[in-house]
C-alpha cells in the first residue's frame, strides 16, 4: 500500500451558524489520482479549500508529508501542494511565459525557474507554440492547460483540481484528463480532483470518496464507487 501523503482528521467547517463540513476524515496516498464525488452543495469544494487554507476550519487536523500544518495558501504551497480552482484561472493580460513565472512566486533562483518553464512547455506543447501569446487570446481548453502548468511550476507533491472540465467541450475535457493522467505518471504528482464529469475521470482515477451533506459516506476503488446504485443513492439524497 502506498504511503499517506495527506491525512485529514475530524475536519469541520462552519459559515455563520451553519456547519458545512462535519468531522471529515480524508486521505491522499503518495502517487495516486483520487476523485471526490458528490451532488451539488455536498461540500466538495469547501472541503478542498479548507485543506488548502482558503476557508478557515472549525476543528480537525491537516497532516501533509508527515507534518501537522495549519492550512494557509502560502504554507501549503511551501509544503508542496498546489490548487487549481474552478474555471480557467489565468492572468488574461499576461503572456503564457508571464503566467508560468507567477506560478513560481516563492522561488528566487531564476535559473531554476527557467529550467522548470522549459520542462513544462516541453510537456505541454501548445504552451511552447504560443509562448508569447496573451492568455486572453487562448481557447478555453488552452487556458485550462495553462492553469494546470502554472500550478505545476513549483513541482508540487500534491495537485488539487476543482472541476477542471467546467465550460469545456467533451473532446477538450478528454484531452485535459489525459494530460492530468500524464502529469501523475511523468512527474509522480499525487492528484485530487473534484469533478462532475465522472465517465471520463473514472478511467484514470485510482480511488475515490463520495461526500454528501458535508459528510463522507463512502470510500473505495473507482470500480466500487462507479456502481450505479451507490452513485444514484448519493445524488438522490438517499445515502447520508
């Protein structure tokens, strides 16, 4: 069994008087692609943002790479985690090169940054082809690839992707998922994905969780979670 990279224990998140996440336990193993599933409003995005420090947790612990960390974006990036949020999050008035350099904001070694840029544009050929292009002029799929590449600039151990298929055509979605799988294989990056487009993703994920009403209701292999009866129960509110 692979070693645990991220361990979350008893994590709860509250907005005002409403508790959104209820004492969730969550684990990501070294080198795996993990899918987090659940209906709209289940708490998927809130959970991942709380782990990354974008939402304040009410209680619980986050352990990453063997160390307990108080989540904040800077602390998590320093520890080796990157987050790709929903939508095509690029700096539209900047070139591809400038966007990539923004991804290495904690590095000061210019030679190291340049080497990483060279590595990533070789890995994502479309970025090399349009290296001097403003991100505004890229297609939706190309912007999503740029978001992914920027998140990889600091060579993270764990990459979190929140619904990378939003707004993309089915053919482009497949290409993005293929690249995500390739990132996992080539760089050894562990990946967590929140996604509604399950059909394509279940082909590349190793394991997953199902969350409903802010609680983890099931964990297992993708084959187990793909059981239509289990998914139907969750999405119709019967498995909580």
